[in-house]
């Protein structure tokens, strides 16, 4: 029997008042599903900061990854990531990658994973031409 979809939702709000007023909002939704030898994860997040009623940052992020287990500790993965950050100089940044991952530590209490593989990133630069590049992913996942 397949496991159900698991999810987490975080929501945060911080306000400060004094010589200057500021507000920060953060939210994140993480979904995961395991089916046989596959593990799928997706998350969407939003954050913004405002100071004296002027927005100083705003970020939208969407990411998805699917892992195909090879052994208890090793897997192949494919991932996609999209990010739009206001005031960053980019209209958006998107990346895609694939590769190999290994769980160096894999206990009930702790998991430490390393991932590596080739990828591709597209940067849509504001008021300019786009930048496309090949990448190498080397990641540590706690």
C-alpha cells in the first residue's frame, strides 16, 4: 500500500515598532510522497519585508525533486527550482538538474545526504538579455 501524501505548513509574522516600523511575513508549504522506489518532494514558499510601509524584499520560490532509490542509501534524482525575487535584478531564475545522491548518515534521528550532478540554469535579467548556463550541483542536505 502506498504511503499518503505528507505535508508541513509554516507561517510566520514579525512586526517591530519604534523609531521605524517593519513587518516580515514568511510562509512555506512542503509536500512529500513515497511510492515504491520513488520519493517525491515539492515546496512552495513566500517571504516579504516592509519597512516604514515600503516593501524592501519579496521572494517567491517553487521547487520539486524526485528520487529513485537504488539501495537503502543511494539514489538518482531529478529536480527543478524556480525563484522570483523582487529587487534582485532578475525577472526570475530557474534551474533543472539530475544526478546521484548518497545518504552518508541514515538513522531514525539523523540524516546527512550529499548530492552531485549536472544541471542547467536560466537567468532572466531585468532590462537585459537572458543568461543561460550549465551548472554542477554539489549539495549537502540535512
